[in-house]
C-alpha cells in the first residue's frame, strides 16, 4: 500500500463528503485512513492520517492530513483516563511530521476503531434522530439495531474509548452530535455514511435545505445592536420566513442540531449570538464580512431545519444541558480553531459609501477602504455600484437604500464627487455656477440629510468625510465656482460635526491639492486655464504645484486615501470638525 495513492484517495473521499452540506458544513466533521509509511530509518510503520483541526473537508489537500504513528496511539486504550492537555501533548509527540497541523480532536476515536477508514459527519438527518426525546429508540427504529448509540460526551479520550467498545456495530450515532462510520475500503465507509443519512432523512421527512438571500433593509436597528463592540454586516435568508413564523419558533431557536455549530452561530438563536429569527423576514445573520454572515446563515438554516424535523417527527426534542453548552463553548480544544484565523483588517465590518468612486481620487479611496476590510458601495455618473447624478434626490435615495439593503446599515460616507468649474466672476455663466454648487455642495448636503436617520437609528456613531480642496481656504482667481462650493463643503462638514456629536457621528474634511494622476478633474481645458492663471507653461503646471508647496513633493490620491482611512477608522474617534490638509504644505491654505 503506497502512501501517495491512499492519501490522495483520502483527500478525494473527504472532498466528496465536504461537498455535501447535508453531511458537514464549513470545517465540520473529520475523516481518516490507516496506512503504512516509512519512518526516518526506512522501516515500515503503521500511520493514521486524519484531518487537521480547523481544516475544511470541502477544500482539503494532502497537507491537511497530519500523520501519527499508530503503534504509539493504540496503547492509550489501556489507560483509564486522560486529560485534554495530556492528550494534546501526547498526540504532538506522535506526529510523523513535527511541523504538521494539529490533528483533529477526534484523533483517538479514529485510532481506536480497527477499521482502515473512518468518517465522522454531522449530517442534518442523523442529528434529527440524535436529538429525539429518546435518541436510542429513534435510531433503532430508523436505522436498525445494528447501529449503536452512545450518550453525549464532549469529544476526547473518554468518548474515544466509549465508541471503540462498539466497534462490532455497523456504525455509531453520537447522541446530540453526529455519526461515525467505517469500512475496509474508502467506498465502503462513504457508502455506509450515504446509506444511513438517506434512511434517516426519509424517516424524519427532512428535505434538502436551501438558503435564499434577501435584502436587509428595515434591519438598521438590529445591525446597530450587534455592532456595539465590533462592526458587523447583515445577511438575510428569506427561505426561513415560514420557520420564523412557527408557533414553536422559540423552542427551535433554543437549541442546535450539533455542538459543532455553536462556536460559529452561538448557542441559541435570538440570544447573544449572531443569528436571529425575525417573523415576517426570515433568518438574519451578522458577521464581520458578507462571506461570514452568509456562512452563518447556512449553518443556521441546517441547524434550524434539523431541530424542526425532530420536533415534527417526535413531538419534541432533547438537547444538551446548560452546563454542557457552557463547557463546550469554553473548551480550549474547540476554541483553538478560532486562533487559526488571521487577524482582521482594520475596517472589517464597516460599511462605507464613496461618491465619485469611478475615477481619480474617489476610485483610489474606494479601493483603499476595501483593501482595509470595509464593504464599499461606490456611486458615480457611470462605472459604479450605483449610477446617477447625486444632485437628484431620487439617486441619493437609491444609493442609501441599496447600501442598507445589501449590508444592513452604514458606518461612513466619503463625499468625493465633484466637478471642475472655472471662469472669472464676470464671465462665468449662471448655469455653470449653479451646476458647480449642485455637484460640489448640494449633492453632498442631500446625501448627508439622507444618511442621518440611518446613523441615528443604529446608535453606533459613524464618520462623514468631505473631500474638499485647498481652494476652500486659498481660492484661485478664475476658479470661483469651484472654490466657493468647496468652501461651502468645509462649512457643511463643520455643521455636520456640531449636529452629529450628540449621536456620535464625526464629520471632518480633507483638503487635497493638485492631485493630477488619474484625475478627471484636471482636464486639458482646466490645465490650460490654471497654467494661464499662474503664468506657467501647461507642461510645467504639475512641477509648479510641487515647487510652491513647503514639502516640495507630489501629492497623490494614495496620500488622500491615508487621510480618509484615518478619519473613517476608530483611530480618529476623538476627532471631529477637523480639516486635514493633504497639499504638500500650502501656507495660504492652512486651516484657520
């Protein structure tokens, strides 16, 4: 038996199991194979290859299956007891590759069973049986007397020994937990899992679980409630609307189909966890990012469906005691999986609107906030998530509604939409003057007004960042329509700071200058006019702006993005009513 063939087949079998959400979900379950490998001396030795803790069966690779010397594990069966700490330390000394991932918590369960291949799944239909008022009777009736049932024990040494006592059975159902099957071939183990799960599903009448995503509009208050300590986004499963309206919805919400789900979606729905059943809406899940929120929706859908099937089939259900729930949630071996996650990005969970996001500074700001973990909705005339003229109230309403519907709320708005408007006061046309005010000032007022109720209802504060201009304090001759509007924008930011303070909303302005690269503001016409106003050749305009600044350096959109990210983030939690200059140092534009 060669390791590459058998290990690859283990990966294939595991992925086949992981691809079926009715069997396992997102990191749940574990699989193993016993084989023969060569040790460092070239001797043949028996090895257990088992899924590493926290690995996902659906996406696993060879690297996700650490090997342990089986002959070092089997003598543990003679022990009477072994603590979790002793077990983890012992398993570490049995690893074939010392730098391999930590093996599954269930390693000894797989090792103590004599079969060559072992699978453990948290199948919905099996859990529906395992949570019946009398699990043993339910399993016997549904699957036959050859399938053993063991009472609930937290995974570890004691459970491993208990399951091994039933090695002569066809399979083992773990009460309130899941199913263990085995076989002398990969196919035998998998096919037995498939057979028993299908029979259980037919017995309890469990249909395939589906998630149907809906909008989160109208859930702003809930989003604020779950985001008090850390920003969260919401996802909604409208397929659970009927379940949320059941008379026994409270009872269904009070338990889980398997403990494996509790770390990810909490011990109960509508409690302190991130999952809620809302009558008339369905199931709502909160998460630090959309993917996590949708994952939690899926876990909740399967857990709720299995519990409901148990209650419908048996008229009631059984579950863990409060102490058993607490023991599991506080269990270091299970919580270890959470330590494998990378540290979150700075703005994870934030929801931000960026206007003018299709080009220039706005595009850089949107990309930068997204790279920092924020969920960004961009707006522009074209090429953005929401398209249209933001001086039109209907477009503003659409933008805010789309954002709240997608993520459940809002944390920041970056007002960057703008247009260049040149001409002396004596020459500028009335329409051009009004257009500059509409785009560079009024549109930002309309959006400020529209997001205010959302921020107030959430009650978690927020940040408004107005991208104005150096011209707000140091206007240029022949640039009046633009300069006046930008000065008004700074004043709008200050008023927003005054009125936003009582609800924790910060409002600040950023004043850039001469950001040429990628900007639509600096059209050929504007370049010619500004060059003429300063008395320099057009080709020397950029150098002129650099030379006139104190720092003698080019200002880029990335420089503006750094300032905006600071003002959006909690790093500026004590800053409001401020104007941050990003102009290389123009003395005439110093805030005052």
